[in-house]
């Protein structure tokens, strides 16, 4: 009887230790020199939006969630690191947000459409609109936005973007990847992104995706990337991450 109790205790202990080992492996995930345990996507409809006539959320116009660029990219990172990055899309039933409205109930979502929060309201930007996401201490951040920006003072856009990346740096100093304009072009916006990335090259990377929409075979419904276009975006971002994460330590 005593032996059986000892055996049961040992078995229980082995389960706990085994669980800790699995947890530790996921928590130690790295892509090169980059920690890769938590991700954050802040984008527009290319990243995530309600699909036509539904509340299902993924990037327009991928055929399924698994084929949008964010899901593809996270899959590539997980395959490379053996880690367990998770994606939590923002709710699909949230109302449109306008300046002066109460904060949106974003919860712990780490894949957000900030077309209303940032692109159309960068002149009044406050990081408190996504404070919970910043406080989530992401390791890898993708900032994909610009296409829905209203005409305005580019200096205000610069101030807003600098405020966002500064708070991210203070929170967890993540590696931030900023895609260029994907749909069409806006040299002014892209130049601001380039300069802000150049201010901290060890943790910020500008990624040129301007060629995606120039190839008609990449484009689908609603003038957005189709599955091929989404794959091109994911591949380009992943290559940028690999290059950045394996750069000489002196550049890090």
C-alpha cells in the first residue's frame, strides 16, 4: 500500500514536471535573437476585418483565416521556433469607433483592426485606446496601416506613430515590423515609417511591400490581396524577420 502511494506521488510529480517542461519550451521560443512568445498585429482590413455578411474575422480577401498573411506568418514563426504563439482576433461585433466615443471592448485581442482608432484618427491618437494590448508585452509587433488615412498634417501622423512605438518600447521593447503601403502608394507615409524605424534599427524594421498590389495576380475581391497576395506578404515579412533576427550582434 505504501509502495502504491509512493508510486502515485511519483507519477503525479512526473506529470507536473512534464507539464513544466512543455511550458518552459514554449516560453523559451526564439526566432534567432528575437524572443517569440507573444505577438501583436495592429492593422487594417488587410490584417483583419469582418468578412462580408458575417462577423467572422480575418484578413480581406483571403479565402479562409488560415490563408491571410497574419495566420501564415504566425505559422511560419511557430514552425521555425517550435513555440506556441497564439492569435486572438478582436470581436467581430464591435461598433464603428469615432473620436469621443467610449473605448472599444477589445479584451485581450492581439490581432486588431485600428482603421478607426488610428488611421482615421491619428491626429487625436492616444495609446490608451489599445493600452491593454501594449501592456500585454508583445515580443513581435506588426504595424500594418496607412491605406485608410484621411488627408491631414503628416507631422501629426509622425507624432502619433512615434508615441505608439515609444510606449511599446517602454512596455516590452518588442521587435517592430512596419510594412509599407500595400494598396497603392503614399511616399510621405512610407518615408515617416522609414525614418522612425531608422531611429531604432535594433528593434524596428521597415518592410517594403509596395510591389504586392502592382502584380494583378496578387489581388482579389474588394481590391485586397487574394491568397497569393497574402502569401507574398507573409513570405516577405518572414524573410525580413529572419534577416533581422540573425544580423550580427553589433547591429542588435
